[in-house]
């Protein structure tokens, strides 16, 4: 099936480009790239190289990127391990009193600002790792955050155009809420006969691993605000496990009903709205991307 095929075959950026050419327009490049990046992240977390061996190779003269390539690992994360060894060595006299929290902060400070590293060779190599790592470096984190904010903005534009009153995540946090989806609707809507009281925007592909990790978060929203909707803008696997209180989609609905309550609290008037996205919003979420699962 398609998702299993993509998950097994996407091993490089060249694979993403070749597969996109083959399946376009049914499957977009953005969807395939999201699947590839999520697979890469899972593999990096699961497969950690022998750190001592890698550090020893660096001390013997190999460069960090070459070691990372041979281990099929992230250059940026491997550079963190080498910087950790450097810091431990420079703090040798007090290493017994160094807390892991303090060390993590120092590692992050050094690797995000390599000019702080006094060792000339290590400073240059860390900088090269940051520039070369397309998937795990601070640059990639910034890009990922920007894309997430962009799709949250698209969601808010849809709600405003449809005339649906809502609170943003920032609005809710300012009011003291501790568990906050991207949007809480001040009046519920009905999408395909499903009541929606909140919406969470995910600028990613909804694969089984990421969705399982999101399940507990979604249940907290359900417990506090009632049933809601999750938008995986780059598509999702069709047989994701979920419950009746969370509607999964890859787009903002084109039509829905807005419920209004009477003063007595009983269900009252319903408004039907339809949304037409301007050209600016021509994004992967416009076309349905539901991939068959792995079984």
C-alpha cells in the first residue's frame, strides 16, 4: 500500500524528488518530504551510534561529518556529542559536581554559538555540521517552526473569512488555560455530522507514530473542551486509530454548520457556511491526501 511503499522507499532527497515526479498530482512533493523527514527523525532517535567510538575517531583526526555519514547519523547531533566531550574535558577538575542540566545548557549554548568554542578545529567543524545538516540543525528547527506558524495563520484566516468566533492559543494562555489547542471555537461547528469545538493545526503528515504521540494531547483537549478536529495539512494515513471525539482531516472544511444557542441554553439557530480559498491558500491541504495504511 502507498504509505508503506513511501515509508520503505524514501531514503534520500533524490528519492523524494523522483517519487514526487512519479505520483504528482495525486501525491504532492510536500507530503512526501514530510514523510521522509519524519522517518529520518524516528531513525535518528532509534539508532544512536557508539558515542565513545565516534569521539575517539574525531580525536584521531577524522572530521565529524565523515563520521556521521559512515554511521548514517545526524552531523549536528554527533557534533553535540563531541562538544559534550570537549566541555567535560575542559571542566575536568569539577566534573563530579557538574549537573546534567547545567551540561545540557552549556552544550546548547556552545553549539548554537560556535564562536564560544576556543578549540579552532572543533569550532570550524561544528559550524560545518550546522550548515550541512538539513534535517536536525537549528536552521531546520527554525524552518519547521515557520511552516507551523504559516499553517496556523492559514487556519485563522479561514475561520475569520467564515465568520466563526474563536480564541487563539495565545488568547487562551493569557486567560490562564494550561492545555491549549491552536484554536478554541466560541461556538461549535458541525463537520460531516461531527461536532467540533476546537481545532489543532499540524503542518506535517499524520503517520501512525506521530499520531499516537499526539493522542494523549488530543484527549486532554477533549476532556476540557469537548470534541474537536485535527488538521494534518500534508495528509494522513487513512486508518489512524482515533475516537469519535476527534475528527481527522487534511484541510479546512469547505462547508459546515455553525450552532447558536438560545438564551435558555437549548440548541437554536444553525448557519451553514461554505469557504472558498483564494489563490494564496492553494496548498497541499486543498486536495485530499489520505494514504492507505501499512496492513
